[in-house]
C-alpha cells in the first residue's frame, strides 16, 4: 500500500491511497487543476484513480469533488447525509442544487470495496452532517485516516488498532489558540467536542491508548494560525517516546498545506 498526502489543512485536503490493484482519492478539497498538478509532482498517475471517497461536506474536503469526478470519470463514495449537506451549499450554473452524477452511498460501520481495497468508514465527532474517518485494507496492510474530530471516542480508538500506517489530526496548540486572533466563537468551536483535535489530545492518545502498531504516523490538518510544525512534532514525539519500544522503529511525518509529501510505502 502507498500513501501520498497531496494537501492537508484548512485550505484543502486530499490524499492518494494506492494498493496493487487500485488508487483512490481520499477527500477532494483542492481544485481539479491543483489536484492534478500535485499528483504529477508526487509521481501519481490520475489514470489509476478509480474512486473518490469523501469524509464530510466542509469545503476544504469537497471543493474539487464535482469537477474531479467528471474529469477522472470515477464515482464518488459519500454518505447520503453528507451528499445532501454538500448540495445545500453548492449550486449549478442555473442556481439549482448541484449534483454528482456518479455517486455511491455508504454508511458508517459498513465496509465496502473499491477494487482490492476494503474501506471501513466510522463515525467521528465533528460539526458536519455525517462525518467519517476511514481504515483501508489491501494486501494484508491496514492504513487509517482520521482528521476533523473534536476528541477520540472509544469507537475511533478501536478502529485505529493494528494500523500499519496512521494519518491523524494534530490541529492546534491549545495555548496558541486561546491567545490567538480568532474570534472567541471560533475558538470555542475549534476546542469543542465537535471541533478539531489538539496536539495535547493526540499526545494523550499516543502515550496511553494507541497500540503503537504503525510504522508510519502522519500528523495532519495542522492549523497555520494556531499551531507550529515543530510544536506538533515534538509533542507527538515526546508522547511516542514515553512508550518505547512500541514506537522505536516508527517514522513520524507532518502533512503540509502547500505541497505534497513524498509517497510512503506501507507493508
């Protein structure tokens, strides 16, 4: 399995996940043009994409989905509530609710397959219509992708066990957020149980409850205003270091907003 993060953050999220039999896009928060540009930079072939899988309807996860689906001639896997939420704020040229012609509805808790990739969506706590995180399994390898969640409930922790690779949110430093320039209402939303995961909350999970099975941990959806890459990295590294030798051979990477990461091979 190969994981290539094209972008992660409040201005757009998109990741390519590939198995021996298929490639899929996880979220489509960049424009079609920018997605294809970054795929070329990362050495990913758009012709190999067989589906787009959407986590929730916020613009930084769906901004390019309609055009990308049409351009790549692939279906969009999405929950029905997420699709209806997207239609509420997206209009066609005539001002009517937009449509995605090729769509497949899934439900949290029910696995489905795209070629040889088994995908298990699970509910996450976020202020969206029907937000989901995912695990992906192919060729005996398991990867988890979960961002945009206010905290880590038991169902999420359970789903993330035995992952060979894990991409997980480390959105903000609590003190930077509290003293930053965001309006108080926005700060409350980010820190709420349906907001975003802080560095400290992730560190607590890594230190106390994560099974340490991943050879790769990617910190994702870092806030550009309320976090700093080195703060996020050191907070996670310290937490992982508390549980040596579980994480002794693991790699820690940070996803970025402005450029794709090099591809990571799992398994």
